[in-house]
C-alpha cells in the first residue's frame, strides 16, 4: 500500500471489503479513517458521508465507503462532494465490481484492483424436471441474493440447461436469458430476475 501522502481518493475493486477497510485503518493510523461499510449503500448512508465530509479537519481524513451494492440515488447524491471534496478529505470506495458504480462516479476517481475471490455459482437441480414447488423453494432459499450473485446464477442455469441437461432452448427461453441480463443492468430486483429465468423451465407437478 502507498504511503499516507500518496494515498488519494480512489475506487478499489475488491471482494474482501471488510478486510480492505481494516488494512486502510492500520496503514493510515494515526490519521482518521471513517468507515461506512454497508451491505447495500443507500441514500441515507450517502447523506451521512456528505455530513462527515463537511466536518472540518486540520489533517487528512479518509472516508471509506464499502458495499456489495450501491444505490443509484445514493451515488448521484455523492457526485458533487466527490468532484469537489472539502479540504483534507479523501474518499475511498470499495466495491466488488466496478459495474456496481455509475459511470459518473467512475469518471471522478481512479480505479485500482484489490483482492478478488471469485466463487463460481453452481445450479444442481435438473431443469428438465423442475416443477413450480422446487422453483418457489429455491427462490425462498435465495431471498436475499445480490445482483452479482444472480448474474452468476443465471450463467450457471444456462450452463446446466445446455451442457448438463442437454436441453434445446426455445426462442422464448433464449430471449428470457437476454432479458434477464438487461434487467439486471437496469437494477431490477435480483430475485425477480431469477424467478423469471427459472419459471421458463418449470412445469406443474
């Protein structure tokens, strides 16, 4: 990691958010490091960040924002303070993927790559035989699935259908896969996208 005077505002792409935050705390001591580490970064968190940024400091203060997902409204509310930060304030945004962040946020800060651990999602149910009850049970188990996880699950479902179950997908099913990726890019509810894909294979028991 860079020395204090070389660490400026930036985006760190890392899946190990909490550990990266703790490393910043240790490295930057005795300077103040204020963390906003959230499962989902919402507008209320962004407002707290802005308020913290405008508390005057005589020495550099680092404000670390870390989350698995960043809300669009929250990001938009940070644009001004990221572009024109108050004196002695540096921002570090930690995200598991840069695609979580709006282009307007990415354009304001340099991006560095940290620790990335990729765990491939598997889907172990037969799509040739899956029924509505199994779909509902799977959705219930994955009720809090993230956008990133759903992307991986959709890929795993496609691989399961075409490679393992050797199904010939209909045009409608192929279109549903395309639609699923588009909906995720538009920040649709992840579980709804997962349901859309799975229901295209389900049949009555």
